[in-house]
């Protein structure tokens, strides 16, 4: 490709300040959402259906008007209550969940179409499009129409179309949700690699925690239209600010307890949970006697046979019985029933423990997180 063919928009900083969106009838889709993304960073918005992540993406894309607040690209305001820059003037590309390919155009024509506003001749547009399709492993399918392609092939054409113009900002609207698990993983790697290769700022929405953590430089978690936490994936996992964030990013168990003592210097509390006492971490202010929930990460649980007393574990144990087991390729995930009908889920082991097996589960205090009731 010539330099002229692949000329790239400058990746912008993205600033979202106190953005709210209310529809007719008073339905609030977004409430005071604020975050900033550095130029060239990859941000993932994570949340369940109805959390507002798609609405926020559409506001950033210019497909929706904000009710209040502002959105800026490198200090250039593109959305506010009094200003709305059209989507086509925001110098961005978007990859949709349903591909959004032109049905009357071939794969090559769909990708080349993204270069029309660049002022390139047809031969240059086609050469760039063909090169990007080759990169996607679709060069041999360039003359096919969307209806002649599989879902995965259509999504790769859509990705090629978004990337070919080397946009400054790329938006992804759950682009992998319609694909099977193996293809999802392969395309996830392609999206991560190619987006970073072109140096674009990326905003990606999903409801899949593992997908979010695999892709993101930063993750924002949305709940009912509010951004409840925005942080690097590892900090968000280790230090969730709310029970919702902890639950949505993966738990093995959720047990009620009462605080017996606290160590404010180490942010560790001893908690009475049923007939057991456990050490667990906390970040909010807790006092002796407070009712709490102890949220347990799956990776904080080490499972061994109940007869094995000299396990090199974490020094705090639960005894239970395996009620379910599932093979996960590199090992097994177990469901363990403990006391009073409570259970732990997704407990991993390289060894298979059959249903009914009595086991001991050792809990790491750093993976047990306390929140006030």
C-alpha cells in the first residue's frame, strides 16, 4: 500500500463527562457517566443487557444525542446538550454485532466503500481493500456477496472494512456474540492485534467478562446506566468497588457472615461464616458486629480430598460434597455443597472428583472479599 492509501487519522483521547441519556417517557438509559481513555488505548465497557453500554457506544458514535454532559475527542467536543456532530464527521469506524454489510456489494466492494471519502481512485481503493482482505484470510472470497459467506467470514469482512481506512477511533458493538466459541477466540485475537497495530483508540462493548479482560487496557463496568467502576482489568478483579462488580466479574460463592475482628492496616477481617471463621479482605469501612457478604473468587479455592490433612493450602478450610463436575479441556470445574444449603461453583482441579465425593476446600483470604450487607 502507498502512504496515501493507508493515511491514518490521529488516534484521539476520548473524554466522556457526566453523560446522561433520557428517552421520551422518562426512561433513563445513562446517568452521569464519566471516564477518559488515552489515545491508542483499548477500553472495554462491560455489563449485562440493559446496563446502558450500547446506548453509550451509540452516543459516542453520534447515532444518539446525549441529554446532558459532553463527549470530546482530543478536546474537540462532538456531543453536548447543545451540540451534535454527525457520525460521518467524527472520523471513526464501527463494527456491528449483525455485520451491517451492503448485500448488493461483494466483499471487496464493501471494504473499498470505506475509502470513498479519502478521495482515492477506484484502483487504489480496490488495492487497499484486497490487501486488507488478504490479511483477514479472505482474499479468495473477495468476489463473493455477504449472503454467500458464513457468519465468521462476514464478521471478518466487517472488521476489514473498519480497519482499512486506519481510523483514529474504532467502536465495537458486541462483534463476536453471534459466533461459535472457537471462532470468537480467533477473531478476538485478530481484533486485539490489528486495532493496536493501526494505533487506533478502541471502545468495545460486551457482556462477557473473559472477553473483556483478554482485550482491555481498561474496563468500565455499567449497572443500570451508571458507570460503577473504571480501572485496569487486574485491579478491577482484585479490588472490586461493589458487590455487583465482584459478581459480574466471576465468583465461586457468596456467603453471609458477621465481622468478628478487623485489621485496618492490612484491610483483613476475621468473619464468622456459619460454623466457620475466615480471614477475608475488605476495602470499605467495617466494624465488629457488621453483617457482611463474603464473596469468593474461584481462584481463591483449592480443593483436595477431605481425608488429606497435610495439604499445602491457605489454612482455612470448608468441608463439603461434590454435586456436579464438568470437563474444561485442561481440567475439571466442580460444584461443592458446603453448609446450610450453600455451595461453591467453578472450583477448578486438574483431578476429577466424582459426584458425592467428600472434599476439603481451602480458601485464600486475598480472594475472599467482604462487603457490608
